[in-house]
């Protein structure tokens, strides 16, 4: 798809784990919004519109976007909400800039842990006649997916363990003084505490701008949107092959075609939504990073590790910090920061093009891929 105006990311703020209870949710949203604006060198007066990604069940409120209007700066300003996922907020914000009707957009997402039972909150999003009665939460759906993969790929659990070790090694570089992690909750077989992590409170915000605004303000290193795709799989798990990700294969095709990518192994950096280590394994194949038969030798060669040909999740990924609802947007922000040279300790020197994968919902029901690049 040809964009009328090419969007770019000019500001980011990522808080993947917010500990303590000294800040209300409204204050967290205000803080992250202001941090992204400050990173871009802008104020709210420079923003034409806002898109938020928020979940009413997680927030414990009806129509959370109304609460968010004040702290994001949405009063007297166009504001929309994407309650499906945080990555959809980015897609909507980018399309609004690409339409030429908006010069700038502030995209904000958050994921609190104040609900008395996140598992129960997630259950409310499941099919009301079959899945909700199980009860089915996201971790259980990921466990079903892991079990299915182990059935068709007997060594999958070995490679999942390797993924978990890699990402936690990356996290030690990205977060030398990490916030305390919460105690893990009940496991879901075959998932263990090593292969996933407990939910935390987190928030993320990004500032998007069109070409004329970027030229006018002279941003030194914007991350330009090269291509993106999004698709959704069937809600009913029984209608899906959980060992593969056809929706992700389709969004990769869309994003690569827009970006002119013919070899996915040429990305300087990749961020994958690894809600579990098994999720990352499935994404390798679907994104074209490695066919399933070649994953084992590429792991042995350090292909996906820092310094490898396709370094994946240098931030540590979701398996390090899991603010459930905003993990997808965090992956996009991480890649944007790499392209902008602002990724901190885990920066890839000279990163020119990166891929962000966002998979959310039950067993990665929602899929998105975003390709960002330097000028």
C-alpha cells in the first residue's frame, strides 16, 4: 500500500515494569505521555491527535479512553481508542498520519495489574459459550499452543529452553539494574517459570510525525515506517492449527512487500513478542527468519543472539517483563529506538532496518508486523 504521507517515529518512552503503588494509573499515563513528548522535543500543543490502546477489563473501568483523555492531553484534541491491542493503536496512528489529515500523533498504551484477578479479566474476552466456561485465560491458551507444538516437534521444549536463556542473557545487558519481578503465578503445563513470566504493570508511548513535520523540525534520526501488516486468526481455538501462525505469515508478507524486503535475515535487529519461549519459536518460522528445520543449527551458531546475523529480543523481550496489554507496542518502540540510536545498553551499532512483531490475545490470535528503517 502506498502511503500518501510517510510516517516516522520521532519520540519513544518505554516503562516495561513499574513497581510500587505511589503513582495512580492516571499519573502513570501522564508520565509516559510526557516522557515520549520530551524525547521528541515536543509539547502536547504540537500533537494533532491521540490514539490509546487500553483494556477496560484490565483497567477495571468502563470506556477507559474517557479516563485517559486528561492525562494524555486529549482534552480539546482528537482522541481514539483501540481496545483490541496496543499494536493496533500504532497501526491506527500511523495510518492517520499517512492519510495526510494529521501531521502528528501521540500513541499511548498501558497495562495495570490492579484487577483482583487478571486471569478472570482475560477470561471475559474469551468465547462466551465454550472457552469462557473452561475457564480460559491467555496463559492457558499459550500452554495449549506449547503442548501442540511439542506434539508435532518433539524437541521443541529443548529449543524453548534455549530461547529463554538467550533472552534473559540479553535482559542482563539491557537492564543492568532491573526492577524487582513479581513472584510467578501458577504454571500451565508444559510451561514452566523459565519459559514465561508473570504480568507486571507497564506503559509505553510513541510520537509519530509526517514528512513535512519531520523536515520542519529537523529531527536528527527518525525511524521511518517502511511497511506493516496486520491480521487476526479465528477466535475459536478448535478452528486453528496452534502449531503454526498463518496470520503472522500473512502480515509478514504484507509488511515485507511494502518495505521491499526479500530476505528477512537481513534485518539488523528483530523484536518478537515472546509471551512464552514457544511463541518465539513459532514466530521464527512464520516471519521467515528460519524454517523450522533450520532453527536448531542456527541456534547453535548464535544466529539469534547478540552479534548474530538476526539478533532477536536484545531488550530481553516479554519473557523478561510482561505488561500484558502493551507488550506489542513496546516491541515496536524498541525497534524504533534501535533505528534512532536510542536503545541504550543494548543498542546495535549502525542499525538501519528492524522488524517488530506483535502477537497478542489467545495463542497469538492478533498478529502484526512493522518494518522500520533509517532515512
